[in-house]
C-alpha cells in the first residue's frame, strides 16, 4: 500500500479546535513528525489517541528529518506532520519535509485547520479581499530595512508574526517607515484565556507596546498603502514646464513626466502638444 504524508493543522491555543478529521488521521498514523514530543504527546493524550512513533522535526533537525520521512512514505508508511501550533510550513518547519516527500514520488495531503494568520486577519477589521503574509521580519540590518521599505509600498493588507520581546521595536519601525497613521490590529494570544485584539494606528500601537512589556505571541495585521490620487492636469502641466525648462523636447519631457507620475505617456504628450 502506498504511503502518505498528511500535513495536519493543530490548535493555536484552544484544544477544542482540533478537528475530528485531524484526530482520526493522527490515530491511524504510523509516525507523527512534530517539533516537540512532549507538547504533541499532550495533544494526543487530550484527543484520546495512543501515541505512535514520534519523530522530532524542528528548525534544527528538519533537513535530516525530511529525508527520513520521505523514506518512510516511500516505504508505505502513513506519516502525520504537525507543529506546536497551527498549520505546518507556515513560519514553522514543514516545507522541506513536503518537498522531499514530493521529490521522492510520495503523496502529500493537507488536513486543514487552525491558522494564526487567517484568524487574525478576519477579526482585524481591515480589507481581506487581497492580503499578503510576511511571517517574521528579518531581525536586523539591510535585509530588515529593505523589507520595511517594500512593505511601505505594499497595497494589500499585511499579516506579520512577532515575538513579545521584539514587538515594541517592530511596531516602532513600522510606524517610522510606513507612517504612524497607518491602521493596525495587534492580535495577542489567539483562542487562549487572555486573547486580545487591539485596533488603532501604528503610532499608538508602538507607544502602547513601549509603555507596557507585552506578553504572548502576537500577529500584526497592517493596512496596505493607500492608493495615490491621480495627478491633476495643472500638476502635469507644471511638471511638463519644468522638464521643458531643462531643455528637453516635448516628446522627451512627456516621457519623463509620465515615468515620474506613473501615468500614460500618450496623455502627457497630448498635453504637451496643446501648450
């Protein structure tokens, strides 16, 4: 019989969110790959599942674990992949395991369930039609600066994860680069006893985090960059006059203004001809 890798979502806090299907596949699994055997053992015990063989697959062991799991699946075993909370491979180990299994010709299926990113998004009050998931920002240096600059131009709603000891700095950086008036929802300890959703501006969120050391895991949902209003005809004409004063031809001035303002080159050239 062909083996399978089942990517199983587990609760992000409330154990009642473990789905009946998840319980069923965990009970039938030959092997469960997990980040922490103690934590997964408690989850299985809560679900009334007798623990099968547990294999540790965390950020330190995933490379080696991926090869072992791909071999198990190829040998006909059913392996369930879980993480400490939520959906595996989303800012958690799992992607390399899936890739290795597929590369070995194995079958991979998802058992959907809790997701911290989606749970925070839908309670944020921000647009959900288009969004992007950013996970954890780079911690420092040019990579962090570049990512923040890219996010400042992102038009979609953004979902980020952050640890409590880095929350204040991340909110301050977001406020500085994206603008303090940008809307944000700060979602803490989802589905747990002290769950909290705070909504406001990035500036106020940064002040709040700096004033009281935050506790628990956080998800930040940040409004996208507002669309810029199209330039008015007087603004276009003023930009044309500047370029023409620099000695450019009408055609070259129109091309330069169109590139600067992000508008139709033909429309700008028609204005240039009308002057």
